[in-house]
C-alpha cells in the first residue's frame, strides 16, 4: 500500500546561489496546495542533527523572492556521516592532532521520524546531494534539487541560479568594456564554472566578448 505523505521537510546546504528562496517558496506553495505541511530545517544538516526546525507557511514565504541567499540559512561543514566528535565543553576531539569523526546519521533519521517528516527536499550541490543519496539508502524519502550556477547537470536545460549568474557576468563585461575602451586595453575576465563552460559561454555571448575560452575546447 502506498503511504500517504502528510509532512515534508526542506533544507538548504552548501554555498548559497540565486534562486534558493524561489525554490523554497515554490516547494512550499505546491506542497500546501496538495494538503501537506511543510517544515523548514535551518542551517542544512546541522539543523537536521540538532532539530532546529521551523514551520513554512504561505505567509512566511510570501515576500522572500526578492531576498538573496536562503531564509533557512546554510552550512557546508556538517556531514552527518562523518561528523566531528566533541567533548563536554563542545570542543572538537583530536587524536594525535587529527580530528576524530563519527557517523551520526541515525540521529538525523530519528529526528525526521519524531517530527513526522515523510520526505526530505534537499537543495544543494555535490556534497549535499551525496549525503542526500546516503540518507535515501537509509530509507529516507529524498528529493534532491541541484543547486549550481555552473549548469553542469546532465539531462537538465537550466539549473536554478544559472540565469542570474549569466546576467551578472554580462553586466560585469559591460563595465569592463568601457574601461578597456578608455585605456585602449584588452581585458580578461575569469568566470566561475569549474570544469563546465556554460556560464562562460552564455555570459560571454550576452556580454559581447570578443573571445570566449571554455574548458571543453582546447586553446
């Protein structure tokens, strides 16, 4: 028999990216429209471990589209499958100068059960979604929503944050062009993207760059 979901959780982890609040609002509104309760988990997996939860309602997400970052806050230092052990004073335990780690993922799973959260929506990048995969292997219903301005996800046309990043690149090139023209110089702008050239390519075209160098084509 298929289980009927009643409550979902939403967390954001890793670096922030444009569009995170828009995704939070979209997930919240869609879930409530289908009769579900929505729980926001603060500071990513840190909040999942420490039960730092907050209700997400239509009112609480109404005005967040214009805000940058994420209203749920974020953390990129809380891998619950490899969590630093702390002593009674809260200081990280070390053995021969090396940090001692433990797997506390079972605590997070119990916290989800205690809160009645039937599924977990995770907004994050590589590390965040790797933990999401591992939680799914523990029986947690996980829906991963990739967070990247690099647009380097196969079978996906546009990841959220990509369009905003293109506009930032284009605007930056517009500003560089006036200085380059005034001084008769050639300007080189380095753009993010790791091993993918999508942001460089689209941003360069939008900003009318004369030459665009991307990792996929040797130069």
